[in-house]
DNA sequence: ATTAGCACTCTACCTTTGAGAGTGCTAAAA
DNA sequence: TTTTAGCACTCTCAAAGGTAGAGTGCTAAT
């Protein structure tokens, strides 16, 4: 389909373009890479590559620029060959993040900053998807008259807390009883499973237990269902330094997408059941607003189950090698750190 | 110092400029406002105003543009005269925010979005300054072996929670005892005060009580001291639509400032002991990075003590009337809603 | 199959030009 | 004394032309 030499030329063009933006011409390729061919030959090859859809010309008689398909080809090759990560920066990441261990959210915030400062693109991390985490303990605490604090502990630390007002004033003793009942039933299950069983239990109306408990269950179900995860985004100013973002309209687009965090959360949620780092290049992006950018994502896990996502957003002219490596190793260390608590 | 007629002209120029950017000339002023004077006279007045520092010319033979001093004069006048807020939009704000009452942080997040969507500038809210809030209750819960969850309830809802690892395994009973002791001593005081007394107590070494308690106190002091408040910023994409931000460098500046949230937190903290809405115009801003923007801030309170700040960032060419009114009423309603819990 | 040579194309940047808007000044009018 | 009309002058902005540079595609020679 595509011979080895053409492939080499394609990769050369892509690497040139990643190093500095602007169409890359045949002469430049011959100078930077010693193919032992003249510009004219390279030109012919590039012309072929354009026909195949890997390159394109911004305008007649300019150099070539990679298409999304070209990048895809390049990245696929990359991922295949990548056995050895560059282990050097691993340790740095590890050490710096270690400091932030205190609380899971500030930890993930720090991780997103880390992603962006390492890559010079936009770094994104999400807090664990509540539904995927396992319940460690529920506590009900009387907060003041008619107000109860519901605390959901998961294996990663406190995940959710909420103060709810209840109609009848319940004593702390009763609350303890309810909590005990719920704990006995649900500890060790994922929140998603718990929600499902609660729904089942309520609808089946086989509430042998007392009214308070059924009320509490309804309450907890509600808490579970409004579980939008937190998301940490950083590096916007970082990305503005790139020549790719000299156009004000692109900035606007990007900002609008990112500011509506729910969009990103949804996107990441969809991804978060897949393995290893994934790359979405330009038009491959499921989100309309992101079709001009590239997105490298991976997940961190609790045990073997992915519970949260991290990633990098940058221009399609992204240093994919670096980005993939950064995302991958960061995900790896987040997983480690969560389990090491 | 400055006669009435000149003042009128100054305000006319400012209003023109706020309505649409670009230097405003003498002809425009005579057309939009009926002073009964010819352009030539207006020109003379404007020339005087320039000498006094209220206006300036971007270049010879262009119209005039207000200086920061000019805006200041205008805003001062405004604040003096402002007795009647436009009560219409109050109700809207109130109703929409009411929905978000559930949890204080998502509530403040919503409030910041509200600020930005109403003003079309950048909306900022901070969560209550932990130090200023009063302690409602402390709870210590055994989370797993050697791990204790410390919960700080304040009158606004749960403010802080942290899981800490302790050397010796403590029983829930002991934890309850410690919590009880601390509660008895500190409930009703502000966290700042509590921190101070803890420090005193520890340093004085008059720890008649047992070792666990002194250890717990040290712990809690640490938790208090790392109290950076959350901050919610929104409306970045909003602001890019303004003609004032057509220059990419200004965007960069702004983003850099805003992305480093600690800067803003610090700024707001300094302000948060003053009354009513305050306006910082361009160079009046204490922060170097903000000297090209204007900042309208106010505080929300617990009782009569300000505990958090909200504000709007926009261009110096800001609609100050609207901005002040929005900030003021939003602050008012946040105060109300917090106390109405 | 590859390459050298050449005409052609397109962009980016610079300069020029003219229109438009607005000022400052002066002298006349109120 | 204050206001106004008239006019020359200045500056910006946008469009128009012109040139250099980079790169291509094609053809004919190697």
C-alpha cells in the first residue's frame, strides 16, 4: 500500500512540522534528513503522499502539511514501537506529586498543572468517577436541627458530603442505626451498584425495614445521581504561547469548549473504561468543538478498574511522542499513589 | 475646580466610549447629547479636560479617550448618586441561584457564572475564608487502620475534611472523647481564633490533658493553616467577544493572572474586610498584572462579618453602573442565602 | 528511476496612496 | 468675553500595487 521509503518521507515531514510550524518543502526534507535523494524526487514522493491523503498543500506551490490521517498513521506507528518510555522524567513527576498527597482534589489539581507544565499544552484531570469507586463507609451525622450531614467515604478518601434537611428531627442514635444498616448492606460495592440496588429495593417496595431507612435510601440515591465529577484544567496561558494559537478565533473556540466543563467530563467519562493512552487527532474527536485540536487521554485505576481520566489537549501539530509518554506515566503514578494511601 | 458644564461633557465622552470603543470626537458629542454648543466649543472643553488629566488623545488629531482618573471621577459620582438599584434583575438572580443551594461550592460556582453571564465580563467568587467562619462542630471518624477523617463543620456547611494517618491506632471511642473536648472548648469561635488559641495552648505546654488531645490539636492546627480558599472563575470566553480583547497579548496577560488563582485569592482576602462594593480602575489595581483591567468587588457576610468576596473583572472601559449593581445585589443575595440555611 | 533546470504561482511584507475623521488655530460674530 | 465658523494640518485605516522568496510541477537529460 505504502512503501517504506514513502513512509520515511512522511515521518520526516511530520517531524519537521512538529518542530516548527509552517508548510515544509522538499528542500528542507533533503537537508535535515539524508535520504540520498534530490528535492525533485522527494517532491514526487510528497505528491504521491498527498494523493493518498497523508499530506496536503495549504495553497498551490507551498510546502506540505500533515493531515489528520497523516498524523494518525504516524501515531499508530509510534504506539507500536513504543516499548521503552523515557524513564527520566518519571521520577520528577513522582517526587513533585508526592508532596500533594494530602487531599485527593488538590492532588489531582497539582497533577493537571504537572501535565501542562511538562507538555506545554493543556492538562486535564478528573476526580474519580463516583460511580466507579467502592464504598468504604457511610456516616450520618446530625449537624443541627433537621439537618443531617451525609458522608460517603470511598477507598480513595472522602468523596462526597452533603448536608440535607429532613422533615422529622432524627436523633444521632437513629442515624447511627441507619448508617449501620446501610453499611452492612453496601460496603465494598461500587457506588453504581449500590445505586442500582437502592433503586431496586425502593421500587420493589419490600421495605420490611423501617420508614427512616427507606427515606435515607431515597436520599442517598439522590446524592449518587447528582454525581458530576470535579475536573481540573490548567495550562491555558501555556498554550497561548504556541504559534498555533496566534489566531484569536481558535482561542475563543477552545475556551468556550473548556469553560463548559461538563462537556469535557462527559467526554472523559465515555473514554474511562478503555485501556492505556488513547489519542484523538483533530477530526477524530467525538466532540464537534474539538475537531481542530488533538487530545491524548488515559485513565487511572483502583485495582484494575479505571475510575478517572487524565489527558492533554493541544494542537494537532502536537509532539505526540512526548504527550503520550507524559500522559501514560502520569496516569501510572496516580494509580500507584491512590492505592498506596 | 471643574465646572458643571465640563463635568457634563466628561460624562458624555465616557458614556459614548463605554457604548462603543474608539476615540470619541467633538462632533459625536454634540450630536448624541444636546448641549446647545458647537463642536468647536466642545473641543475647547475637551482640551481643558485633557489638561486636567481626565481625558487623553491616543494620537494627535484623534478623538479623546477617558483616562483612569476620568473613570474614577465618573464612578465616584455614580456611587454617590446611586440610591436606587435597578431592582428588576434582582429577582432573576435570586430565583436561579436558589436552585443551586445544595452545596456551598457548587452554589458559589453557579454564582460566578451568574456574574459573568449578567455582566459579560469575568465573574469571580471565593468560598468563605475558612478563618473567618465560625466552628459549628468537629468530628473525628475512624476511617481505617491508622487513618482518621477530620471533619470541620462550620455554620455554612461542611468546610473542610481531611484524612490523616496517625501513628498509633486510636479507637473510635477515644476519637469521640477528643472531639468532645475540642468541641466544648472551641464551638462558636472563628477558625482563626481557634488556631490562635491552639498555638498558644501548645506552645505554653500546659497540656494537662492527655497526649492524644495535644496530638490532635497539632493536627488540626496544620489543617487550619493550609486553608487556601477555593475560587470560582468564569466568563473567559464571554470576555473574548469584547472588542477590547482583540489583542492577543492582553488575553495572554489576563489568562496568566487568572490562572494563578492564588494571586486572586490573596487579592480578595485583602479586600474582604471592607464594606460595600469597591471599584479598582486600571492602574488603581494593587496587582501589577491587573493594571490594564478594572475590578469591581464586594463581600458576602455571615451575620455582619464579611467572610468571602465576589467580583467582576473587565476592561477599564466597563459599564460601571451595571457592574456595580450586579456585584452589589449578588453579594446581597449570597449573604441572605447563607444565613437562610 | 532519478535529477537538473526552468517557468510559474502563491504568500508575506513593504510602500504608496487617498479618504475620513478630528483637531487646533484664527478671525469673526454674539 | 464667550462662542462659533472656516480652514489647514495631522494621523489612522484600508485598499492597491510591487517585489522577494520559497516551493511546486513539468520536461528533458542522465
